C-alpha cells in the first residue's frame, strides 16, 4: 500500500486545514490538540486508533516531556494511510534546588506513602475512561480569576532528590471562593480529603481529556453528575498538603499530564 508523508513544522497555537485534516491547538510539551478527519476516515496516534465524536472530532495530549516530534496517521475509507509529522516545541521548566530540608520531608512516613498511593490509584482510575462526550471540543475558560502562583512543569529538588513535577496551574484566592467549570463534563471522582490533594474533584470532558481540581474546601457536585460550562462545582480551600488557600487546576489526556494554561490563554483582569 502506498504511503504519503507530509511534514509540518508547527509551534505555538495553530489552526490548519491540510488534506482534509483539521487541527487546532498547541504543538508544544503540555499541549492539547483537537482535530477533525474527513467522512469515512479514521485517525491513529502512537499505534492506536482514536475515538471519534459524532462530528468526527478527536483529541490528543502531549505530556510534559513529549519528544521532539509527534505523528498522526489518517486512514481513509479505502485503507490508505497518510502520515502527518509535527515538530513539538520543547519547553524549559523552572527547577528549584533546595538543600537542608528535614529528611522526614524528603522521605514521608511509610503509612502516609501507602495511603497516598491508594489515593493516586483512585484518581488514575477516574481518568481512564474514554467517554463518548464532546465537551473536549469546546473553548475552555478559567475556573476562577486570581493571581497565578504556580505553573505547569515546575519542579523542586530536595537534598538532591527530585520531587514530582507540578502538573497544574495554581490560582490564589481566599477559602470559600467559588470554582466554576471551565467546560462541561461528567464528574468521575469526588473525595473530601486525600493526603496530598485534600478535597479532590475530577471531571471527564470526553475522549480521555479530564480536569482535576484539588485542595478544595467544599465540593458542590457528586459523582455521575453532568455539568455545564460556568456551573459552580467547588470552593477554594487549603486542604491536603497545601501551604495556603488556592486552587490547583490540573488536566490529563488519559495518563498524559497537559497544561491547562495552553487551553485558556492569559488570565483575565480581576
């Protein structure tokens, strides 16, 4: 079978139409790409065919450490395969090295570690779904307005031991400030008090794309609820291992951690 190869070197925000393949999003580490294929076609990424919406839309997420290139394969109605290769912009992250930290901070209590692992598995299970929802294709908005105090990808190294990178965007607001849904979805996890993340809420936007909101003081929805953009879903808190009141908003495409800021742009003026 004849193959055709087309290479696109794309960085930052893009919106393109090429050979029937429509794409919009950010081809950089942490980016989310929403696409659409022609009638009768399928799309393949990393060796797997992706779910398509009723409008033939799909979504992929590029992780924090995504490689230099990503390839999408369009399979037409006759089985012909066209490969589209995209350059992925590599990002520089803020790495802080901290020494003199008490060893119990670097090596938590084994019971706490066991609890945290159980809770992490609960969150991972809540993100596994491939629900046939198309909220992922909507334009995202900020869940609240406030100062940004933490960004995606940053990392601390304590006494030479790397901590897990920060995968969300932190927004500082007083306890009790209402958090609104950045886009519609279905609630897949509600937990009042996880060890690290405190009050935790996960919303599935469809096709593997989900939002996680943590350190919440109160959650206003329940598991299984279908919500709409702008709906009040929770309140800001300082629960879990938070050092002060703020919202930590994170996003996943299945197991890939993506950057919410790349979907919403600059923070509006307060």
